């Protein structure tokens, strides 16, 4: 066997030619505590206190009180709710960018799953309740 053919055989056998670098990890869900959209207009964190859930700050959310910043909240059960927050009940650490096409799982077994798209972030719990958030437009379902 010629040297260039044996090198090609090694690349094929190891799968190096089958998928671009990072393709396998692009589909894997992330389990970070805090995420931010690529545009930085959506910031979400996993709740450390008060039961499993996520809360997100989204540009353009309606104010529900004059106290704190407007948020949208989703727990492991029930529907999404609007609220306000002046403290931080999440985990410390930096907010990591959730790239388009990636999914963020929170809680054991992914009780809440959020997927980032170029059109915004969609989060849903196992019961199918959730929200779609984009700058200046948020819908609960």
C-alpha cells in the first residue's frame, strides 16, 4: 500500500473524514447553570433556590411591578409566568453563550429544555408548557 493511501485509510477508519470538527458536540445538550444568547439580549439562569426552574431577562419584557427587573419564569411544572427580580437566586458563575441550534437542559434529566435559534429562545418543561422569547416579543404556551 502506498503511504498516501494508508493515511487515507486511517482517516476513514477513525471517522475523521465523515464529519466536520465539532459536529458531534454541536448536537449534544449543554448543562450549564447560566446562559446568554449570542446577541446578549436574552440572559437565563437555572434556579438554585425555590425548586427547579429557569428565569430569563429578555429585552422588551412587560413590567409587572416598579420593583426589580422584568423576568419570565418557567418551573418544572405549570406554565410560564411574568415577574420581577432584584436579587439573584441562581448559581454563581459566568453566563456562557448558548449558540444557535444548541439546547440547554436544566435539572436532573433535563426537566426544562431551552433551544436557541436565530429567531429567539424556546423553553419548555416536560408537561409541554413554556415560552418563546425574542427581543421585544415573548409568547407563553
